[in-house]
């Protein structure tokens, strides 16, 4: 690979192996989450996943009316992904194009129209982003408009980790700091 994405080794795309590996062990569904996420409450797998390959949350962007699918939280229907040869398609795309990360490749995969994707409620991937992007979010569905409660399933710290105060996001320090306390309180054993 050459160009902008040349520094992204194959290991960056291992998330796409999850459905095949877990299907071999008998798991119908799987959930991939980035390392910069925090699970805030118990939740069930969205029912729509029974009829599609993947589901997740789109992040509204000014350059794309439909929004880019954020790969920080992706639910997989393992059986459907294996039947459709997801692993082979990802390998072929990786050989053919230069990708700037898993999200870029995933969105290319979705636009091939071979795989069914469904949008799920944004509370499965509440994204902390920079203020400009958060202001453009449709229908006011941003972290600024939410109270911390069980409605938020997973928080995704995209604009800097919560332990770094210089990365304050959205000028809503109360909510951000409550999550930072939870995030920083995790002990690794």
C-alpha cells in the first residue's frame, strides 16, 4: 500500500475476523467495541440484527448526508457474515484499496450493497466529538442533551480520552466528568 493509508497494517482490520472466529465456537452474534468506549448499562442485542449482517450507529458529517458508520461499536450477525464470505471480501478490499482504518474499509464494504446494515439507536454509541461536529448532529441527539442514566448504553470517547482534561468536549463538563470518574475508576488486574 502507498499513500495516506500506508501505515495501517492488516492487524488494524482484525475486527472483521470476529464473526468467523466466534461462529466457529457456536456464537450467533458478536459485538465489537473500540478500546476507548465505556459500557454504561446492561442491554440486549438489537432484534434487527436477526435479519441483517451488521448494525451500528452513523455519525452525521457535513460532507455525507447519510453519515459515516462509526465502527467503534458494531454488532455482527456471525452466521450471515460467514455465509456471505465477509473475511474474504475484507481481504480483497484490503488488497485492492488503501484504507485509513477499519471505519474506512467498513463503509466501503457497506456501499458494495452485498451486506445488509441497519442503523440502531444512537444510545448504543454515544460519541464524544469536537464541538463543531456535535453542533451539526441531527435532531439534537448529542451527549449535551442527555442525562447520565441507563438509557445510554455505550459511551465512545472519540475526541480524546476522558482522563485528559485538555480535551474537554462539548463544553458540558458535568456529564463528561461523571463519565471520566467512571472511566478512570476501572482497575486493570
